[in-house]
């Protein structure tokens, strides 16, 4: 895939590096890699980043160059629930009880292992680049970028709040008020590498919510809640609802086990963003898992 920029009179006299950074939104990190693989061109010829451009020059970069694919992710055959795919993106529906990325405890049974095998089978020569991650027991939408440029563009959208992520969860008790915003900073809990907590020393974290309905089972009240993440901190939804005494049911890290569902009742149901290549609005949805229908 080629990105190009035709040099206008206003850009005359700039360096190639200026054009890449300010006109094509290429990061310094990616520029270094493009230089390494000789994927920067001016008027069809490979060039250095200090080259000075002239009016009507065509500056191009190839963002789909073949890389060293030794990412230590073992390819494993497994079915994928693909929600969307094009030359830039693979978007899949992750089930619960599946990690997104390998770790010491999950070396060869993660979503990334299965995507790696899918790439091999379809001759997609790129690294595994998840744009977002879901906890092992959270289900829903996970995006994989097929090149570094697209990954970085989407991450920038997340940081600037252009990227929308909607979740559904079930929490304990009737959530009052029925809509609101939880704005509480989140930090890593002391002496834990996993658990997070609300802390004045944490990073800003904002969670908007609307209660879809409430229901009662065995004299216990519950709320089905739609959540809009305005920031993306680790365990953000789980920490915020636990802190206000409405933990997600079956979230044993921040709440209590439940006989109603055998995993935390949290699902990423919709994402919306601007496609970095086509500039079109993309909206992807994932059906609510059947185990959420417990009332």
C-alpha cells in the first residue's frame, strides 16, 4: 500500500522528513523503519529524509513492506469470528476465556496465536499488531492493524477521543442514577502486577454509562448497563463500577463470584473510528453473548 503527497508551492523547500511527519502523519519510529527498509521515494526514486522537495514533486512511502516476522508468537490453527477485514485491518470477535496476547500463562492459546496462523494461511506478511486488548474473560471486538502506520493512526484516534468503544455489562444492584459519568483516576495497586485501583496518583479515567434495564433474581437486584469509554485504562470499567459499589457480576478480581454467569459479565459490543486510509467512518458491532440473557 502506497501513501503519497504531491508537493504544493507552500511545501516547497521542506525536507522529506517534514513532509512525512506533518503531511502524512508518520511517526519518528516508523520513519526510522521506512529508512531501514528503503521505502521512502520522491518522484519514483528512493531518497533520504533530508532531501529538499520542490513544487509538484510526488513523495511516496510504502507502508506494507515485508518485515522481519520473528515476533515469537506461535501460529496455532483455530477458527476466527471475523467481523471486518480489508488490506489494512482485521477485526474479530473474541470469545470469553481467551487471552488477546501471549503471556507466561497463555503461550499458544491466545487470539494472537490464531491470527498469526490466519495470516500465514492467507499470505499476509505482517507482525501481529492488536490496536486494542480485552481481558481474558471479557468478550467482544478486537482490532488488528496490518501495518504499523494504521496501528499508530488508530492509537492516536484513541488518545484524541475520536475512537469510540461501547460496552455492555451487568452489575450488582440497581445503579442509581440511571445515567452518569464516573471520572476517577486509576493506578496500579501497590504490590500487585495485575490489580488496579482508584487513586489520586493515577491517570485520568472517564467512564460514561446508561442503565438499559434493571431486574431481580433470587431477591438480588441487577442492572444491565451500556458503557462508553472516554479513556482506555487497564481494567477501567471493572475498577470504576467496583469502586462505586456496583461490581460487575462474576468479576472475582474486583467483586464477587456469581452462579448466574461463569465469567465477568463484560462485552465490547461496538467500535467506531475513522479508517486511516480511506478516511471513511467505520462502525463495527458484536452481538451480546447469549449468557448475558439471564433474567
